[in-house]
C-alpha cells in the first residue's frame, strides 16, 4: 500500500459514523453447531468489548445477516447493538433502512463482509473491510483486509483502526490504566 493510499484509508476510518457488519464469517468463524433444536455460535470477547467502546464514542453499530439466528439475536441484545437485521430479503435494503433512520450517507459507513452476499454493500460503503478467509471477489473490492480471521478479533482490529483514526484510542488506553 502506498503512503498516499494509506493516508486515504486512515481518513476514511476517521469519517466512519456507522459500523455495519455481516455476522457469520466476520463476528464468528462461520461455524454453526446444531443439534436437537439448539444452535450455537462462538463470538470473540475482544470483538464485543471493542463494539461497546466504539458505541461509547458515538459510533453506531449494526449487524446485517441473511441467516436468522437466535444466537445472533442474543449476542446483539447483550452488546446493545443499535441495529440488527436478520432476513433473506437482501442486505442492501436493510442498510438503506438504517441510513434513513440515522441520516448517514454511504461514505459514513464502514462495512465488514466476507461472501458473495456482501458484495453490494462492500461496493457502496465508504470503507469496505474483509477478513483473510473471504472469497476472492470480496477481497478484490475491499479497502482493507484484516490480519485477524473472522471470529478471532477481526472486528476488534477494525474498531481500533476507527478509534485511532478518530483520535480516541490514547484516551481509552489512559482510562484503563487508572
């Protein structure tokens, strides 16, 4: 990445007002354990804390999944996610609804996705982010590919980039040093 494009990426993260994310493959490692009517997903605790800190600093957070899941709903409630859409009716429609509710524009959005169903949102978002195990078509249009895989701190990595670009990170560290 050239110095100029690195500066542009940092500026893009500095402009983020809304972090939208796919769930399976981004917040989880894409595994779903099922049996006897129960479904289980593993979420990374550092992603959760990062999301809480991001929200404390005025950044809205939304999850858009094409696969309805009680486990996702439970985690979203626990983290007090601002927007949760779980529907097979299309992710772009959900994102447009969120933008209308917030008054934000596409350039205010950082979207994290990893699969074919995320391409439309990746194309529209001000900052498009993916994980190392994403499909090649998503990687091709991503502005940033995390070092951490989905479900293993990828969201936290992006949260820190946003908070650093918006000059909050050092104050957050100072707070936790007290």
